[in-house]
C-alpha cells in the first residue's frame, strides 16, 4: 500500500478505509507526506481542505487519478 500511495504523492486519489471513518468509507484524498507506518494528506470538506493522517493498517485501497 505504501508504494502505491508513494507513486501518487501530490495527486488526488480515491481512498478506501477498512472501517467507516469521519469522512465515510471511501473519499477523495490528496497525499502529501509518506511515513513508515502512515500517510498524511488532505481531504476536501465543506469547501475547505482538512489535513488528516491514516495508518496503512486502516487503508483498504487507494487509486490515484493524476
């Protein structure tokens, strides 16, 4: 999963979580920082971006479009 997200750094993608999260189970995500056990990036909520971080164990799937 880390390699897949790393290849999409700085591009919007569809992030799927294993369990329902604050923004739902599937949502648009813009990764900006890759760490050993997590990824940090932005989601778009109510016309504003919000910074979030997810552990790789929380992520079910990620597909980038850019």
